[in-house]
C-alpha cells in the first residue's frame, strides 16, 4: 500500500484553510460565491472537503481573500493538485471510500464496537462470514474485493509511522460466533497478535458494567494531522454519518474516555480474550473427539466409547 498523502485529507485541509480565510475577511459563503460567480454549493463543497478545486478556483479565491504570499498560494495549489490524485481504495468501489481516505492518514484512531470486531483487526475469514450474513448480499467476487481492501487498510498499523489505535470491544463481540468456532479462534488469535504492537491497545467492555454512553452504537474517532480537523465516523443500519463539528468531536472524545475508564484494563482484556480463545479451541477439540468417537462406534461397537 502506498503511503502517499491521502487526497481525501488534502481536500479537507484545503477546505479548512479556505473557510478560515473567508471568515477572516468576514464574508459569508453567499457573499464570497457571489463575488466569484460561483454557486454557493460549489464553494460550500470545497470548504467541507467534498469538492475539488481547480487551479483557477484557487487563484480567484486567493485574490478575493487577499492572499499575496507566494509560498501560501503555492501550498494551496499543491493541496488542490494532490486532492485530485488517485488513491488505492478508489479502485475497490467501497461504500466507505471517504472513511478509507481519512483513516489512511489519521495520526490516531479511537474506536468502539458494540457487537463485532473492528475492521482493522479482522481476519479474512471473519470478514467473509460477516459479508455472507449481510443484506443485500454481495456476489462472491465483490466479497473478495471487499476483503482485499480491508486487509490492505490494516497495513497502516504496521507501517513505519503508524497511527495510534485504541479500540474498545463490547464483550458481545467475543461471544458472537461469526463464521464458526474455528474462525473465531483464529480471529481472537489475530487480536492478541495485533495488541502486541506498540501502537495498538485493545480493551474489552464487560457485560457487568451495565448501561454505558455508547449502548447500541459503533463509532470511530479519526484525529488527522494539523491543521486538518478531526472527524467522527458513526455506523448504523441506515448508513454512515460523518460528524465534523467541534462540539461533536469533543462529545465523542469524552464518551470514548469514559468507555476506556470502565472497560477492563488492557492486560485484563487480553486475559479475557485468551480465556475465550481457550474455550473456542476446547470446543473444537471436543467436537473433533466426538466425531472420532461416533465414527469408531459405528465401525466397531458402542462399548468402544467407554
């Protein structure tokens, strides 16, 4: 996976800069767009990082906002050029392409999962079983592409300058047998392996804590390089939402700190995961021995079972 700068983050960085320059001139979006003969939606999309600015757009905006410093103008031109580049995830037709672009350059990732393992920790088999139980059901080729993209995303955790990844998993994620016990055993083994990385912390939120601020919720907080604002990614059955207001970011950061405080310690969490892993492996061994036993009974006699 290329570690080139994310075009998604470049658009957001440029948008934040354009918004700051406009507000410093005490212009509304409508006033600025009117002076440049832009539509309000075009300027708004550029400021929110959803639209791509052309070199002419940057030139005209710099003139309007009084940006005369050559280095600053060049920086804005470079951001606009990098925002147009093709990124690796764009070839996968991901439903969460914006998220992938933000995650690729995050300096820290804080996530809570209420019922399944976070995507950055999933094995291919666990991910495949999840897709096979989803609606609408993708065809096998589409599922394999989604899995390939997920495994490619995971490389950010082992790159030279990885983000800090803190994840809180509800205990339900350990109980829910996705793909069968063998898949779950491999999945928990991978979580333990990933938790051994210096930049990864896994905590388990036990059932016994009862009600908590994120019941029935899944969210990921992405802290991005300055001066790009952070974002909260909230997942649900009706779709995904990106929360970008400072108030939302602060609120979810407070919620995540609360979850960390009531979850098991990192070491205690790993002990619980090992216990579940032992149980999954034990049930697999018992099932294998039962299969051998019943096979022998059919072949020889009932008393061979002891």
